[in-house]
C-alpha cells in the first residue's frame, strides 16, 4: 500500500515537472535576455565614454603647448582656440583659466558662451592644479543643455601663475549611437520576449491537447479491451445457440418444422449476423494488437474466388443479380487461404448487398509481380465525399439508399488491413448512382 502511494506521488511529481520545467525555462529565457541586454548596453556605454574621455584628454594635451606659446597674446590665443574648436565638431568650448589664491579666472573662451561665473567653484580645475594632473568628468551643462565631458589639463607655472586648459567635449554622436543601439536591442528583446510568450502559450495548448489525446487513447484502449472481452464472452453462447437451432430442427417433426421454417430461418440469419459481428470485433482487436496470424502458403486464386461465388450465388439470385466470373490461367500466389477468402467474401458480399439490380463482375489477372482481383457492380455507388473515409473503422456511407442495409462499418477496414499485411494494396473507384469497383493485389509466389 505504501509503495503504491509512493509510486503514485512520484508519478504526480513527474507530471507536475512536465508542466513546470518548460514554464520555468520559458520564463527564465526572457529574464536572462533582459539582463544580458541591459548589461551589454551598460558595458557599451562605459567603453564608449572611456574612449571619448581619452579623446578629450588627448585634444587638451595636444593644444597645451600652443597655449603655452601664446599665453601672452590673448587675441591670438582666442583665434587659435576658435580654429581648433571648429576643426572638431565634438568640441563645444575651449577655455583658458588662471588660478590665483584658489580663485579661478577666465582668460579666454573659444565659444564666448561662458563667463567668469560659470567657472567659479569648479572643483575639477582646482583638483587638476592641486595634483598637477589631467582630470575629466561627465556632467550636465546648463548652458549647452546636455551632458558634456569636462576636461581639465594643468599648464606649467608661467610668470608665477597657474593656468588650466578647460575643454568641454560633446557626446551627441555617442548619445545617438547609444539611442540607436538601445532601440535596436530593445526591439530585438521585445520580439524575443513575444516569441517566448507565444511558446509559453503554445506549450499550454500543446499540454492540454496532449492530455486530451492521452485520455482519448486510454478511452480507446479501454474500448478495445471491452470489445475484445465482450466478443470472446459472446462467442460461446452464440455457438451454443446455433447448435441448439440445429438440434431443434432435428428433434421436431417435418410438419412442425414446416410451420416454423420462417422463424428458424430468421433466427439462423440473426445468429449468423451476430456471429459475423463478433468475428469482426475479434479481428479488429487482433489487428490492432498485432495478434492476427497468417498461415502463408501457395494459394490458387481461381479456386478461392470460385468457392466464394458459389457460396454467394443463391443470395444474388434471390435479388435477381448475375455474378459473372471467368476463371483464367493464373500463377500461384503466396497468401493465407482463409484470409484471402475472407477478403473476397467481404467485397463480393458488399456488392450483392448494395446492388439493387444489374450484375456483378469478378475478375482476376496478373499485374507484374501481383495478381489483381477486382469486384465491379452496378450498385448505388459511393458519393465522392465518402470515398476518403471509406476504409475507416465503423464508417458507413451516409445515404438513404443504405439505411436499410445492415452492417457495422468494420468489413472494409478489416479487408484493407488484411490485404496490406499480406503485402498487397487496396483501391476503390466509384461513380455515385452507377456502381463501384473494388480491387486488391496479392503478391505472386517468389
């Protein structure tokens, strides 16, 4: 009992895992993609800013000696700074600052947009002077209305004063690249997230369909098991009933037999129908479970067809139908005699059943490495829309002309399975209202 409960719990966990595992994967993928995209953009921004900072410092270091040479001529220095700034679209402003007693004064500016007050309390410049090193920082510039790199490069002491090259470097191109890169990255990310969500939804749909399919398979399996069991259980009483009918006919007098002849005939017909139904159900069960056996041997097709024609001739004669068959010289085939007889009986029996007037023609001929047997009738025919489903299990043609004919819809399915398992093929041609032609092939003896 404990082992059974434990086994059931393990199975339930397994089923739960089948649901949860794909969900976790599909949820983790978008999250990881978001993290990866954010990390890549952050890294890209950091690397680009490093390059810009390096470029800005390099520009400031480059003009440093020019400033030293022209520090005494402010107007000339202004022209040089303006020319230098115009040569690089990323340079917003180049200013020369002086420092005396920790006070920052503006000597000259290339853009003319900045005043003395804009450089007061400028810690970056004071830090450059104090440590005698170049410094750069990214910050918002209220005059330019955007983020700028502020680069401060200290000059050598000149005439007792400290001087600084202060360069404002724009990041417009970088911002544009970053925006475009971010837009593309988030667009791709959005598509991937949508795809992941679609896969998640599809997984739920697939799981529900799989559950339904599994349930249908279980129901189908139970149905097959029930039909097989019911057929086996019914077979014995039907056999006994047939035997009792035979005994009854022997025990009663001829006069009494004459009186109940029609009743006996009806009972025999019904028991035969029931016995055929049981045999069909058993065949279906055997075929689906792969238990239908074949005793393959050399078979004379002419003899099999002749026996079936002789058996069904009385039924055809009662309806005023003619069965035409001309035996020809045919090679021996490799097949199961009883199964081959079952196939021919089924096809010819259907023709007799569904042909109201006219004739039935049976032919057998050699086709390459096969013998082709065909049964052609002048019956009611089959509607075109019914042909694709004709060989399905339990399928019967939906037509007013066939409502009165008894049948289970198993015969053609069984016939097709038997033919194919013996190495042949089955086909049908039909014109509604004119007739049908069923044919099958059986391989020759090799």
